[in-house]
C-alpha cells in the first residue's frame, strides 16, 4: 500500500467511527422518545428487589441503546435523593448487560459476504427510515423512521470501518505491530483508554469485532480490548458524578469498582486457564468451539457472558460495594443552609430528557403543595394572629420564587431536546403552570399583610367572618385535591369536579362581601377591618382561579401519547 492508500484507509476509518457514533445517537434519541411512556413507567418501579433493579437496567439500556445515558440518569436520581445507592448499583449491573445488545446486532450484521451480506441488507434500512421520516407527518412514524435510519447507518459505519480494517490488514508492519501486543493487561489498558476517549463502549466493541473479523487481531486480543472497554465506559459516569453530590460520586465509584472487579475476575480466570493447560487454553480457544467460522459472534457472545457473570458475582457483594464507596467518598461536612433548591431534578438529568420531564412534573407537584401550604399558613395567621409559623412562611415564599425561575429555565432548556409531542406540549404548559403557582404564593403574602394591618390596629375579624374564611379555605383545599388528581393523571373527570367546586367558591366569596357589609351596618364587625376582609375574599377567589388554570393546562395533553 502506498501513502495515499494508507491515508484513505485512515480517513475511511475515521468516517466510519463518526457515522457509527451518529447512528448510535440517532437510534438512542428516537428510541427514547418513542418509548418515553414505558421508560417513565419502568424507572418508577425501582424497589428494594435487586433483581428488579437488574431487569430495569437491562431493559432500559436495551430500549434506548445507551448504557451511558442510563448510568447518568441513575446518578441524577441518586443525587436528588429519590434512589438509594443499592438500587443504583443493581440498575448499573443491568445496564452493562443491556449494552451487549449493540454488539449482538453488529455481529448479526456481519454474516455473509458480497451482495448477500447482512451488512448490506441492514444498511438499506437507513434509506427506508429516511423516506419514512421525510414523507410522514405523524410523530410516531417519524420516530420509527429515525430508529430505522439510525439502525441502517450503524451498518454503513460498520462497513466503512471494516473496509479500513481490511486495508490495514494488508500492511505487514501493522499486522506485526498488533501481533506483538499480546499482554492482556496492556490490551485491557488500550481498550479502556480508547473507550474513554470516544466515550462509547459500543463503538469500541464494534471496532474490536471488525478487527477480529478482518484478521488484524486474534480473538483473544479482541476479548481483552472488549474487557477494557467496560472500564473505559465508566468515564461518562465519573464526569457526571464529579459535578454532583456525595452520593452521585459514590454511584460513579460503584460503577468503576463493579466494572474493574469483572475485568480482574476474568483476568484471573484467564491466568488459571493458561497455567492449568500449559498455555494451550485461553478464552479465545474456548469460544472458538462456538459459532465456528463466525469470530464476530464469538466476541459478541463473550461480551454478553462476561457481563452476565460479572453481574451474578456482584449481586451478593452489592452491600459491600456500597459500604466501600461510602468509606472512600466521605460525607461532606454538613453546612446548615436554608438556601432554596430543587428536590427532584439536577443538571445531569438533561442527558436523558424523557426522564427529566417526569422529574420536572414531580417538582411542579411539589411546588403546588408548597403554594397551598403557604396559603393555609397565611389564613391561620390572619384568623388567629399567631405568628409562630411566620419564618416557615417566609422561607417557603423564597422557595416558591426560586422554583418559579428554576423550573421555567429547566423547562425552556428541555424544550430544546428531542422529545415526543406529549412531552413538548407538557413543557409549554409547565411555564404557565409554574407562574400560576407562584401567584398563589403572592396572594398568600397579601393575606399576611392584612394580618399585619390587623395586629397594628389591635383588631380582629369577628367569629362570623372567621367561620366564612374557614369555609372558603375548606373549599379551596378540596379544589386543590381535585386539581392535583387532574394534573397528575391527566383526568378530565377530576377537572370537571374541580370546576363545580370553583363555582361554589365564587358564590361564597360574593356572599362573604355581602354578609360583611350587612354585619358592618349592624355593628357586628369592626369597621376598621372592612378593607382587609373584602381584599382577603377577593384574594381567595383569585387563588381558586389560578388553581383552575393549573388544571386546565392538561386539556391539550388529552389524547396524546405520553
């Protein structure tokens, strides 16, 4: 081969890796959008059963074709405190198994040769998917088209890498150089470093498969490169963990320890095989007995067996790994801080938009609870002039202002991600919903001002007025319960019940104003509190209006696929 041929081979390999990476991303994002409802339901089932965690990790990774995305998602859950380290560990075990699906697909696509090669057949899906995407308006079909395009491009990239590898295999210098790299530890290190650079174990495994198939390296070398890719894949989790809290760092460490433990275990087994057989038996010779003449399947099957056995060994050691991670990553000194913060979201979740939308909804529902709690506190203070909860009220009001800004920012950021129509519509409504909830907090502040005025004047509402306020409070709390059922379940029936309660509130607040004027004429109520009482009834009615707005936000979601 001359210099020009070598350069072409290098460029072809680079292009093939690029196409393969884009294909993985395209498949992952479209599968994630298409399976968003199932993915949300899947991760909501996380419990204490370790096998359920493994299943969730396996299915989740197989569904979106990205163990890195699942691991980062898990780190986000741990960071906000809605998943334990043990739960996270088992999901990571499963994610390692789920990621072997890509290697199996690649191996399957390399059967045959020439015009009947399955690589060519599968690559044709890129064109089919592109036509579907271009000529259909239905979102579901566009997502299917995106998946098929990504699937086809996967094999286009694979074919380009294979062509480059075949060219390299003609160079005796390269063959001799690669043949000289036989040290398992060195090969594992090379696999880990290359995977850390390209941040995709699937791509590294696929490169190893093409190198084995084209004869550039033998099966044993491919096996050790693949083992190294498992360690290198931890770099994504480590990066996510470094920028997060203590438990997120521990999760990233568990991931690294788990993958390293698996590699060390298999290196020990390989050493024992070598010693016992006198150098005649290795993993390569063992797997040569299966799928004879199909080295791509031999390496893909080793990848699967390696991850399954590592998972089985790690399962009973989960608590030990968790405890070890806690000893290595110490608790940070607790600094008492009342600073407002997000409860269910962090920045790492933006890497998995489908789950981030689910967590955003949890934040909105939490904000709604804060808003109604502060409204109830304000009514307690204004009717009793008991200020024992005023600091709690003020802190919650600060949190509501913070959540208003942060959730709007988060929703705007998420809206730029690839999501299905349901999630995009939800994000659009969330910006208005958060504003409505913040306004409820503002009306609660107004009511505190009325309480301050009463205290300054040394005046109080009459027992009749307080009874009416408490009736309005009861109805508004009933309205809140129905609204949150409607919001959480996208339930128009609950929204209908809420509308009926709002009618009762409107009627009651009108009666409150009329009754108060009558009481003033009869000298039953203190005339100095008249303005405060009328304003309070009007503010209560507006709180109900904003709650109804929250409920109405679901109307455009009805009939859409979550």
